[in-house]
C-alpha cells in the first residue's frame, strides 16, 4: 500500500505513526509545506507571549526521527500542489 499524507504537523504526523503501526510494509510519504513536523501548536501562544522563548522547544519530532523510527519518507519545505488519485501522484514544489 502507498499512502501520501499532506501536512506533517499534529494530525499528519499522528496519522503517519499510526499507519506504520498498522502496516509495517506501507510506503508512506508525508509532505509538509513548513520547516517542521510534529509541532506542538497548542504551545504557540506561549511562544508568541514570551513564556516559551525558543520556538524550537515546541518541536516534538523531526524528519530524521520519523525516517528512523517509522520508516516514513518526510519532505519538509515542500508544498503539495496537486494530488491525482487516479494517476497515484503528488505534484509538489
């Protein structure tokens, strides 16, 4: 099975990890427009308000962790432009 997940923050990362636990042989691609995956969005107001000074403190997992632990092909700074289920392709920047 081949799966493309668009969005790597919160639900996308959770989906990829759960899918790997359900299917060890699935070919999983996760595409994230921004520079981070598995980002604690709920802590963002604390960062903006100065309670959490470093934005990097909000990162739960990075690309390398997902590759090593879950065998997920992660592409950050890569925006999915078009998805074609019929052709089974994702066009990205």
